[in-house]
């Protein structure tokens, strides 16, 4: 049997997601795989037979993906059925057969790990000899069975760096101001919580952090913000896009649109809160909403995150080659000071469709954090990545040509 | 007479504004000035007698300001009267006398250069021997009498870098999307125009750039955007916060609030346009609004801009020491390839209250740019700045203690 592998990416990208692909590619080269294929735009690329031959591609371009933001193989939000008798599965395996794929790797978040799990289940059920391993990624950091998720450290570094520079901007004036940062995170507030790391003048910068894990009460929020504003003049707030009221509804649920996975498309919570603050407290609120940039700012990536992510890809291929299947590569933290991290394999069935939220004991009164989140996040943000820059003063990235093999 | 100098900063900060202060400090040390004073928060600090002794401060802290965002001496938006018989002027000169100031440097934009000009005029009129030099800064790049402004190159680098990483995020999906970046720039669209530099896959990324220099027509905007969206699927737009309709009114003038200088407080134009696009074309618009971050992102600063800014400060002190007064340090571009730039002195009276806008011949049909802006901007973005980072993975900045001398 040929040593052929196929890899694909899915879901929202991260600043270092491609480092995992390059790690997998490197392992496959080291292990002398016959063919290293990538599907363009996730499982959709498999179904459409849009397959790129990574071994035939320019080596420098492939390796340059490590320092390139967002999904270098293209991404999708196509949701595979949970029922493996759905014709999509047969279609996927038909392509696997044509390509003589013995190893399949899917690089994504919760939904992708679910797809990965189902593909493994299908293979087992039909006695098909294919090893399936998931390579995790998500800035949301909400995958279970792993200490943290590839991509989170870089997003946290981006948000905290952004907050720190903005603090210098705001504190250079004496005008009382409320500064509100909105972060990603639908159901888990890891990114919002991570902003507890930001410092100004040696002290914690952010005064309040509002998370999906806590019930958001508008009256309490306004009363607390007004009190802080009177006391401190300069108030820093972080709100997760996913904050919910006591009924569990998103704050902006009235105006939400659903995406293909049935997730509410959020955003704009900070603008809404700004208008409420303007009505009740002060018109002086400045909003920092990094939007998609928090998940693709490779120029502010964490070197630790980038290296760990590379290793997830490398280990995925190595483990599959050693006969493992139905797992996701995961992190196990040994200690913080100095930071030591081990790699392990977590069964995909444990990961699929579950969400890891912030432990309740890390949250104080629904709006502040214990030091746990700081100790947890700091090691993941360590180290800077220098990107190659062109003659125009701007970063140079790698782009894989959309050149598909003939099937 | 003592060789005493006083320096202060005013207006909206930049990512490299403090580099000018460190340049001035370095020159004053080299020229063996007796005392190097800074007023805290601009001319207000002079009036309030909040004076910091920079020579007495920790040298590493002062020099570390070079790599610290935003006004390290504090900033203000206090507008001095244009009438030099106003009591503020007498008060300012009384403090100068107490401190035996022979040299005064004001680091700011248009309004600060006006203040600087008036202070010089007062000195000349009353036969007071004090040399006054302006040190320019503004991300808006709208000062006349200089090729470009300190701070602009770094802001342009930040915006273009942000656009380039976001392009990789957006193009990783096949979902048709409109991406709209909102930039600063009230009356001059230099920052918006600079985004013509951003590239994806070797081609210009941004399709349309809307500037204060052109009349904004909503119907034409919607028609053009719809056409682009149908043709290209992925559409990148840049809008300046200061876009105006045919009557010269800001697009959001109905909801604007005035600041102390009589400027309309803008922002939110992109959200407004997004809502119009949603009504007429598609709900899929992603907004990138870097807000204050574009003027304080020292972690994405241009090394060229930082060095040039240092030199403006150095040259200000050197020129004053040589007897010059009533000038602003300015840039004169000699050539682009390779980039050569000279420093010169421009009379403050030429700079005060004037605004340099983009040449009309650089604008095509009110919504695209000729190559001129690219050739103009690229050299200013060149070179990366590595910041010192702490054990927490976040940048470490310098903060001058608010320790005032007794007067």
C-alpha cells in the first residue's frame, strides 16, 4: 500500500494555523511518504476533488506557510452530516480510494473534530485501512481534552498587546474615558478572560471582563461602570461577543443571523453597550474591536504558539504512521515555571461537539478574574516571531497556487 | 544666561512621537544644556506648572520612551488663544522666566504649530530671548511645508499590514464578502489613501478608497459596490472617517459632537455604510476599524519613521541652539529609489492652521489612486522595530514618573 496522506483545514483560521500544516508536511517528508496531498477549502475540497499536490509544490512556498496567516489550504464552514450513512461520506471515501489515501488529517475546531470522528467511524465500520487524526486549532480555546488550543496564545498576545498600547494612548490625556474591547468567543470567554494579562504601569489594566460564562445583567453593568468611571476616570472593560442575559440569550440575539452551522453570527455587542453607556453615564466611550484581526495577526504571533502548533502537525502524522487513529493531538501542561508542556492523543469522540468553558472558580462575581487565567495564558504568549518584509515595508507571505491534480 | 530648555507634547499621539522627544533630549545632552525640562500634558502643564526634570529622571526610562507608544510627556487638546494679548501667554512666559527657559519646543500637529507660532510672536514682540521650534507629528500627515509628517509612516504600516493579514483570512473562504476598513483623517485622506499599498498575491488589495478630498455620493457608492461585489465576490474598501457629501458635510454630521478645537468627533462611518450596504446589496460586510490603535501601534512601527522622528527632535534643539526661532523642523524628499531625505526648517507661520490634502491629480474618479501614493508611502513604512518583551510575552514600555519640580 502507498504511503499517501491528505490534509485539510476548516473553520475560522488562526494566526499560526498553517504552522500545523507545515509540521505535518515536514513529518511526512521525514517519514518518506509517497504523496502528500492537501484538499482545497476543507472537506468541500475533498468532495469537489480540488486536491493540491504539496510534494510537487515549491518547497519554499509550502514552508513559508508557517509564517502566513489564516488557512493556507483554504477553509470552509461546510457541515458534514452526523449520520455516516449520508452520501457525503461515501463520496469522501471514494476520493480517498482514488488517491489511495492511507492517512487523513483534519485541522480545525469543534465541528472539524466531529467530522474527523465520523470519518474515522466510517472507516472502522467499513473496514477501510485509513488512519484519521485531528489537528486542533481555534482562537476560542474551547476544545476539550487539551490544556489549550493552537492559535489561542497568539490571539491572546494580539489582544493584550493592543490593549497595552491603547492604554498609553488613553492615559496620555486626562479626559475621563471608558475603553471597551470586544473579543471573539461565542460560548467560551477564554479570549476575553485572557485580557486580564494586560498591564499598565505594572498594574492590571482591565477593570472588568464580561464573559459568556456569566449572566450579563444590564442594570448591574451600568451601575458598576458608572461607579468605576467616577472613581477611576479611566475605565477599561472587555466584553466577549458571546455575553448572554439571564435567559441564556445573546445580548444582540434580536439582530443575529445564523451561519451554516447554526451559530448566531455575532458582533457589535460593544457598539450596543456604548450606546447604553452614552444614554446613562458618558458619551466618552472608545471601542476597540479587532474583529477578524485577532485571529490572523501573524505579525504579533506568539513564538511558543507557533512552535507548539508545528509540533501538533508533526505529531499527528507521526502518530498516524505508527498506527493510531481516531485521536486529536492535544496538549498536557506539566508546569508553569518554567513552562513545560507534553503532547498526547485524546480520543476524537471526547472532543467532538463538546465545549470547554472557563472554570467558574476562576471568575469573581461575574466580572473579574482570579490570577489563574494569567498564570494559564502568559506562557502561551511568550516569544516573538519576525516576519520577512518586502521592499515596501510590508510582511511577505506565502500563497500556495490553486493548482489541482487531475482525478 | 542658562542653557535651559522646555519641551511638551500636544494633540493626538503617534506610534513614534516619543522618538522626537528622545532626539531632543539627546541633542540637549550632547550640547550640554544646563536643564532639560518637560511640561506634563502640553501647554496645560506649563500653565499648571507641572514640570518634569528630564535630566534628573532615570536615563534608561527617558531613552526607553523612544520605544513607547503615545505621548510620554502626556498630551492635551487645550487650545491657546490666537490673540497673544490673552492672559494665557503672559502666564506661559512667567513660567518660562521662573525656569529661565531659553529654548522652547512644542511637539504636535497643526494646532500645536499655531500655538508655537504665537509663542514665538509673543517673544519677538516683547523682546524676550527665547528660541521656539516646532517638532511635527501627526498620523494625519496634513502639515504643510514638509514632505510628510512623523508618525504617518508607522500608521500607514499598521493599516497596510492589518489589511494584508485580513486578506488572507477573507480569501481562505469562498463566501463573497465586502471588507471595509475605516481610517482616521478628518480633512485629509492620507491614511486612507496609503492603503493603496496593501497587496494580496502580488496585486493591489484595496478596490476603492473614499477620501475627504472627494465628494461622497451614496447612490454612486452603492451602485459601484454592488457592481464590484457581483464581479469580484471579495471586495475591499477603505473609507476615511472624514468623507463628506456634496455640501461638504461629514456623512455622520447629524450625530457628531464637537471637541475643544471645534473639530467634529467622528467615527462610525463604516458602521453606517455597512447598514446601507446591508439594505441594498448584502449582509456580508466585515468592518475593520482600528480606531486609536492606528496611531499608537509601536509594535508595528516603521523603523524609518522612528529614526526620522528622532532626528526631527535632535535637529530642533540643534537649530534653536544655533539661534533659529519660529520654525518647524520639516522633511524634504530628494528621491525615492533609493530613498533620500533631507531635513529643513519651515517658518511656523506657513504651517499654522493650514492643512495639506492629497493632490487631486493623485485621485482617479474620486475612488481610486494613481501610483503616486504608493511611491510616496512605501519608503516611509520601511524597516521593523523590535520591542523589548517581558516574561509575560508582552511589550515592555517606559513610563516617566509624574514627579514635578517645585516652583
